């Protein structure tokens, strides 16, 4: 039986120091930890994904991946499950425009 990905809090704390905010995505019994994408990664993913949303997801997953069940990268159903959450990694702050 394959070992389930289950990082310790100590390991998560180490990753947080290295990468900042982290997110765990779980689909079925597989999980991965992702970091927030940089503006450069968002730009690249948006460019390659302009005509192919799967390419956007592949670029985001590859560049935000910290650790997890590698099967998420290779199993189409698992990948698509995680792909639906990748856009949520891009946090947009609300800005206010005021005429002076």
C-alpha cells in the first residue's frame, strides 16, 4: 500500500519559512502543498494558458508545488481536481480609486 502524504507540523513550519503562505489541496485521498504564485509565474501561466486552460493549470501546479503526492501531477482525474482550485491561489486585493 502506498504511503499517504501527511507532513508533520514541523515540516510545514519549515516550508512556511521558505515559501510564505501555503495551501493544502486534497482530491480523493491525495494531497499536495502549494505556495502562492509570484507575479512572474502568474504572468507566464496566463500567457501560455491564453488559448489552453490546461497549460495554465500545468504551469501553476509546477511552479507552486512544494510537496505532495506525485500522482496528482500524472493522473488526469487528480490533476483536473486540483486544477479547479489553482486560480484561488491568486489573491487580488481590493483597490479604491478616488478622484481628487
